[in-house]
């Protein structure tokens, strides 16, 4: 049987300020319908049933992931949570190990969750080819015929020497995995038919892959073999060293075969990649914002705010606007967005970490304003959801229900608060906010106090 | 006696999005201490007492103007209000007429309110020269020696033929006023010592100027002569045709003399002008914002929001950010900001008209959010100020005092509301909000209702 392994643990910091550490790229809708993760699931479902699709991600993303996969009827046990990111080799090995216990002959189709693929038929065809090779004991990678001498991708060099096998299946024996090249090398590779882009899509038997892990990453193998079920992950994971599958396995194994992808493919690795994928207007601009432009060319405007963005005489820029952070970047330097994120981390800011709108299991809230002694939030609670019973030592809260009905627990009891009614929660008062109805609840919260951070919270059971 | 006439009626739409129709350029602090208007008053006070300084502006700006001139002890009668803008000729003629009634030998020094002049001593010296010429019956204009072949200024051509008079006073007889030239012409002018930039600073006797108005704009003259005091303005003003003093008088009069300015001068006509005036960092950038930059050159970032602005690899751009509108503009095209403003007007938006923070006689308020059925404002009321007694038919208001003390009048009486207390004002309830204390009052207002626009208000006396 074929099994899907979707790698969804990355942060994708090159899509900052849309992506944040707590809201990574794969959960964003940047191209097409649905998020990048959802698009990947949809592709995967073309070649296997939902119960064969596994997703591995960071445990911090569980809430968001569950929301996003809700309509795909994936079994909950197929969601594998990493306590922390360890790069691709441990993640894939973990999934291989767990799937092998279910089906020792399992063939894995490993897909990153940040690809854009338009032609799903051709994609399925390439996978079928790859699966045939994989069943013969090869580690198969899908190779992309380079469209330009890109320095942004790793390359794979194959042998064009035909073998009986390759003639039959349109596949090549891989000679070498090569890291992102200089422009001079990239130009050489581009002219040479033996070079392909490394797509990061892999197809192999779980057993064959684990054999290679045993051979080339024996320590990882031992650690992974200690995991009998998902409950064991937490015991082992912190000891595992990060390692990419390219560096740890693919650059060493002699069993690798490349199947040309044969479909249009874009790695949505940075803002610039969207320029290839999204529809442009007559001036060659991509505008997903409330915008007025005079004479700009080749610009991409993305907005998550509700501000008007006006542009005059610009050329080849990326503009990405959010309520708390704006990025304006020359298109040729989209890779360097990561450096801004690194600076934000170093200076202990929070714009790389969370959005002003933060998602929670029960809904989400947006901080509208924080100034001396007060903070204003809009809180939206999904139907039938509830916040924990809690208490704050340093702040009081004023709630105005602006839509829906709240059930409020406070020292004076439990009561329903309707739209256009308000409630006061004094400091130190135990309270709970619930949405008892089937429609969303929206409240405006005004906090007052000398300390207004999220960590002033004591949660109670029940 | 010398009298100052400061022209402060313009909108300055090229400084959008900082300038708005209700918050024009002259009231903004864009360079130096204080607003452009305040800097102009400070310069004027170097050459005359405050009681001789007149300001003419649109009556819509009265509240803001009074706040800005408060510390200069200008007599209130020196503030002349136009019911609507009619360009410079009517404005200057009106001031000349009113000042003449006070002093028939008055010499007027007419200054726009959007100039940046660093060396005030040289400025005063040039004015002294100009006043001597003006007293001899000339219309004097200060001419700027061109620093480059700018196409952004009008030019003045003088005769270099020396006369006894010009030798004595370093002044030239003006041959011609020329409109903004093409680049080819500008380059010719730039090489020729007979050409100066038209600064728009004029010095003349009120009587001489009015004689020229009578000669060249006889209809305007008759209309202005109907005005005996400021109370008459409203009766006449709507009949007056707009006319610039350059076009109406300066291009025709034979009495014009130019005094070279002899000081560094910048017309702050557009964002680009600030590039000449403000201090640059090591990379040649001007950054007045919370910003992270990688490798940009020659960019100017101005922020009135509190968003982080990150820039990568940009060159020669202007970025001006406000909570509801962002401008990104190639520096060479700063003049075209006006076109964006024109588009906003045409599409009946409001980003050209007001800021999210609106000023009022009693303080100001900021709209933080308006969504289905509710609106959130922060309202700041200055000490001892009060809003009108009022009533809303379609909305209720929830107030949370977050700093200071409010005196609230409502159907249940008058009471003091302290910080961290709240008040509910139902629909149709007459109410008033006051700040009875000597420190500022800040409240968060949550409005709820089906219609939340400012025009749902009924004001009461008392």
C-alpha cells in the first residue's frame, strides 16, 4: 500500500510578515484555494485514501492543524507531533517507523507542504512511475527540469546512460546531490541535461529507507527504533540530532533513482516565488490588497491589514503588509527576509513570533491597542467553545458583547450576557467566558491595570 | 510699520498620507521643531512684534490654528478666515485691505507657510533690503539663486543692467515671471545668471499692492473694497474668482523688483523636498520610523503609525505610513502624490479627507475598529474641556475610563466616573462627557448599533 507523509513542521520565515513562528507558512493561503497544507492534502488524496495520509508537524501547531484538516477526514492518529523540529531525516524516519508497524511493505510518498503544482494529472502520473521504482527497492526522488539557472535550489546530477530499467520507466540513476550552486555553476548546470532541480519529493519503501538510515545514520536509527508508538516520541526526541534527509541519506546512498517530474512545479520558498504562480494584471503586477497604483511594474502587493496601499513608479518590489509589520523588499532579494526575522529574534521583539491576531483552540483574539494602563482586544469565540476558568492578579477586564451571547461565570454566579450588554471582571475574580450558542460570539475587552501581559493568568480546572 | 501676512490656507496634498484635507501640511511637523506654520511664525517674529503678524487660512482650520498659535500671543483678530480657498491674490488683497485700515502706510511681508529656511539671520537681512525697496513703491519678491535645473519651481528673469538703485541695494528689475519650465528650458535658465527661482515671498506696501490690484484685477478690487471688517468677508467671498498673485499681478506689473534671497531655502512642496533638509544616516537614508533595513540607499521612511517597517535592498523611495494609508513612491515622482489624492476624492473614499485620529476643539479621538454592528474609539479629552450635550438615535455607547476622571451627564444625573469604571449610555439618552480635572481624560468607547456614523448626533445647548 502507498502512504503519504506530509512534512508540515517548518516555519517558512521567508514569508514573514505573513508567516510567524506560531503561524507558519504551510497554514497560510498564499496561492490557490486553501492553505499550502490543504493543497498538499488535496494532491495526496488523488493517489491514496485519507486514512493513508500522515502529517508530521510541530506540536505547537496542533490546534491550527486540526482546524485545517477537519474536512479531510484524516484519522487523528495520522497526525504525528514533534516536540521540536529536528529537520527532515528524523521526521521521515519517525513516520516510516510508525507506518511500518501498520504495514511492513508500505511505500511512502514524502511531500513538503510548500509546493505549488498546477497539473495534478501529470503529478499523479509521475508518482505512479516513482512508486513502481520504489517497489523495486530504490529511493526515488522527483527531479524538476530546470526552467532557469536558479541559485535557489539544490541540484541533482544523473547518469544519462540508459539501462533496461530506465528505458522502461523514464528514470535515471542519480550520481550526485549538489547544494545550492553559485550563479556560474548554475548556468553550467542549466545547459547540461544531466542536472535536475531537487524537489524534495521522495518515494520509497519504508523498509528500504530504514535500511539506509541504519547504514548512514545509525545513531538516529537506534533512537527511532526505541519508539514503539507515538507515546514514546517525547522520551526520545530531545536526544535526536537535527539532520536533513538530503545531507544524511541522499548524498550517500547508492540506491537513488530520479524520475523526471514532468509537471510545472514551484517551490513556494519565498515571496518571490508567488510572482511565478499568481495572476498578474495588465501592468505585470500582483495586487492582493486595497491599492491605488500609478505606473508601477512587476510589483507584488499582499495585505493582511485593511490599510490602503498606494504605490507610485515602483519596479520589481514585494510589499507585504500586516497590522503590526510591513515588508518592502526588492524582488531579487526575497531570500533575505529570513535575515530580518533573525534580527527580530535577536532583538527580542515579537513581530516574528505572533500576529496581533492570535489563534486559540476556542477561537481567536486581536490586540487593537496597548498603551499606558490599558489594552483593547476583540475576542471571537466559536460556537459551543469555552475559555478556561481563570483569574488575573494585576488586571481587571471590562467586556462588551458586540455580537452573539456570552455565558459568563464570575463570583456573582453564572449569567447570560447578550449583545450590547457589558460585564465587569474585577482583579482576582475567578471567571470564565463561554459561547453557549450555535453562532459566533464577539466581545470587546478593555483591560485595565499596571501589568497587562498574557502571563498574568491562573487557570483552574472545572 | 511692517506687517506679516502668513498664507496658511492650502491643503498640501503632495504630503499625503500625512496631510489630509482636514489636517493640511502647514500644521504638520515635518522638519525642524514645531509645525511648518509655527516655524514660519518664529521667523516672522524675528522681524516684527506678534501683534503685527496676520495669518489667513480656511475657516475649517480655525481650531487647529488656535492650538498651534496659542504660545505666540498673536491677537485673535489677526487670524483671517476664508470661507473657501480662492488662491493667493484674493487672500493677500483681503489682508492688505484689513491691515491698511489699521495703518495706511503698512508694509506687508507675505510668506507662504511651507518653507524651510535654516539661516534666520540672512533671512532677516534679505527682508530688510526688501523692505527698503518696498517703501520706495516697488513690489518686491525674494529670488532664490537656482541650485540645480529644477522643473519644480517657477522662474523669474531679471535685468542685470545696473541702476543707481540696484547698485545700492543689491536688487534687480524684474523682466518676466515664468511658469515651471521643461527640463531643456530649466537647464538653460540654470546657466544664465538672470534667472532666479520664484520663492513666493513678497514684500510691498499695502497701498501699492492695492493700486496694482485695482489696475490688473479691477473686479477683485471692487469686491475686496466692499469688505470693511472681517464680518463682511462671508457676504463677498463666494462671488470672488480664484486667482494666483503670480498670474494676476506679478506677470503684469511693471513695478516689480527682485532681491536675491542670499539664504538657503527649500520649498517643502512634496515628500522629496525633505530629502534635502533632514539628516541622513550613514547609508543616505532618512528614517523616522520603527525600522529594520538591509542595504537600502536613499530611502526616506516616515511613520505616523506604530508598525514595524522593514526594508530590503530598496533605492530612492519615499515610504510614508499612517494607520489607514501607506504611500510607497519613487523619489523622482513625489509630485504625483497629488494624483493619488485626486483619485481618492473621485472614488469618494475618506483617506484623503481625515485621519483615523480626528482633532476636535475638546481633544481628539481615534477609530480603532469599525465592523458589523460595533465601533471602537479611544477618546482623549483635554483638561477642563467638554463635549456637547448630545443624543444618538441609532447607537448605544459603552465607556470605560482608562485614565483620568470623567464627569458624565446622563438621564440618571451627573456623576464622576473614575479610571477602571464604566458607564452605559443607551440609545436616545441625552448625555455629556466632560473632563473636570487638570489632567487628561482617556476613555475607550464601544459603540453598538445598526448605524454608527458621526452624523447620528443631535446636539443640545446648555
